[in-house]
């Protein structure tokens, strides 16, 4: 472990010569503070509630989703006290109407811990979540054992660790740490929060869900504790929504508002050819780069799909409302340990049990999240009004943008890559200006523009729309 953090210091020092990403020591300290032991204890505690099925007992103090939720709230409140009360912990309840996987109107509760940013008035919000409900083979079985160690006590414990570690520091953006219910019943808790966020015009710049992040081993004997999958695609939900609109506009007012906002924000990008450069893609690039810089030898596998085939997670309600949202998930999946009644058959142990969770791996997942969130929360907002001058025939490329009056913005950075590359390959810092010309043909590469803070942290990239 010490070797990793020594390597981190060297890597950050090397980058500092170019971009001065301070405070590197503060990021290093947070990464070192992440505790596999605390994560293990929290996963085992969540499993100890027997079942956390969304429709399970809410009155018991020892079993069911109600007891689990109250314990999560108490843990986060204790972390807030340890951090001087800076973490605002609350339970946000709502009534989910009867539906496909909810047999009667049911009160559900999102546990939300908010760490206000120093630039809270600027309205930048970063969200990270895990779902605290669980299930077994029968998605409607609210009474049977459903330990849910990996799916998704692992993600919940990782988010709790992030909240407790990061609450002791200050960031420019507001951070929201969530444990949500109803994922197995239809992404219900996340959908409610995303719906409310869009209705209140909340600027959610990034959303990450951690779901099934507990094991580095696959069902065929694969083992890779240094790889994490990141599903990041903003095009798929946009195409789905546009297809829906052509047939029939969303029925309720909230979804109509979300649709209108998505059209206004994302459709111009799509029309300009940014099908691989929507905000979700930019978020995926940032998270990959930040984690791999902070954790030498660790790989974030960037997958340009919204999720695995025929499956989904709590980032999807955010995607459907036009927000940049991604999912972290382990490198392999063992389906004998997902959505199974705990049992042994023919010598095979089935069930989502803690003995199949790799706790140091979950800690590394938390570190990957932390690196991405911290560096983004220390960065400015992405540049607005970015345009690529296409009015004349030239092999140079001129970009322009609205220069910010934010005193934390020290410079702007133009980034570019070949059209067949998923990651930014080159960059040029151009100063605190609103226009730059580079001797690079706009016809051969894809550009982006980032705002860079006084401490060297870069925002998500903004894709340039053509200026004729």
C-alpha cells in the first residue's frame, strides 16, 4: 500500500511540472485514509439485517430495510459530528405508488449526506450513490434472506467511506453522497431524487453510481484486483428519449420538463457530431484519467455503453433527465452470487454473501471514486459558449468561448484527440483568454476546452459547436 502512495506522489510531482495540481498532499492523504477494515465492517453490518428488500420490515430495529436505513443515517451523522458538523445528513422520504414491483403505495427513504462547497452559490453539484436495498431469487420476496453483500452493500459502504473521508476537507463544488432504496424494484429512489433535481433546475454536473463493486473474481476463475469497469454513454438515453418523443411525448409534467431540458442542452451537440462527446463521455474520460493518475497500476476500463446488456443501475434516471451519469462496476460478475437465495447445491454455494467480497478491492473502488470526485470538485465549471470557427478554409483551428469572471479560473486548456481515440491525447494551455488558434486541422481531430483552476485542476471538457 505504501508503495502505491509513494508512486502517487511521484506521479503527481511529474504532472505538477505541467499543470501544478495542488494540493497533491491533500489528495494523497484522503486516498491513504480510505479503510478496508471500515468498509468490511459496514458491509457485514448491512448483511446482518437479514434482508434489505425495499418492501421488507420497516419497524424492526434489527431486521429489514428500515433498520438498515436508520443505521446508515446514524453512521453518516457520526461522521458529520467528527467533521465538525459540515456534512448535512437527512432522510428524504416519498411515497412510491403501486406499480410493477411495488404491490401497494409505499414510503421509501433516500439517505442523503450533503457537503456544501465553497462555491455553493455557483450551483455545481456532484452526486455519488449506492443502493442499500437487496433481493434474492424472487424480486418480490420481502421476507426471505437477501444478504446483498456485493449488490449493493459494497457500493453503499464505499459511498459511506467517501462521505466520511471527504467531509473533513473543503471543495469548491457541493458533494452529495446518497444511499438509495428501490433499485431492485425499478431504480425508484434514484429516480425520485433525479426527478426532484430536474424540477428544481439543480445543476448536477456529474453523477456516479457504485453498484456491484465488491469482487475482483469472476465465475470462471478470473482475478484482476486492479481493474474496474466504468459504463459511460450519454447517447443511448438521448436516442431513446427522442424516439419516444417522435411517437408520444412523455406523459407527466416533470418528464416533459426533463425532455425539454435535454433537448435544449444536448440536441445541438448531437447535431454537431458530438455523439461520443456528450457530458457523460467527458465525465467518463475525467474519472478514468483521475483514477489512473492517482493509483498507478490500476485501470479503469471505459465502456461506451450505458450499462450491461438488458440491465441497469441508478445512473439511468439521471441520464434520462439529461445529466452526465456513469456506473462503476467490478471487472467480472459471478451470477451464483447475485440475486440468489442463499443455499448450497451440489457443493456449490449460492448467495450474495460477505465471504465472496474482496474488501481491499472495494477500498480501491472508493479511492478511484475519490480521485475523480475530489479533482473535479476542486476544478472550475466547464467553459460555456465554446465554438469552433468554421467560417473559412484553413488548416489551423480557432476556438472561442465565454471567459469566466470566476477568480478561481487561472487559464484555459484546449485538448484534442484522434477521432478513433476514446481519451484526450494532447493539450495546450492557452492562458486566461477567450480565443485560441492552434496549427492543428479541425477536420482530423476532436477538440474540447477545459477551464483550469489556480491550483491546476481541470474542468470537464466542453465540446465546441461550429461557428459559421
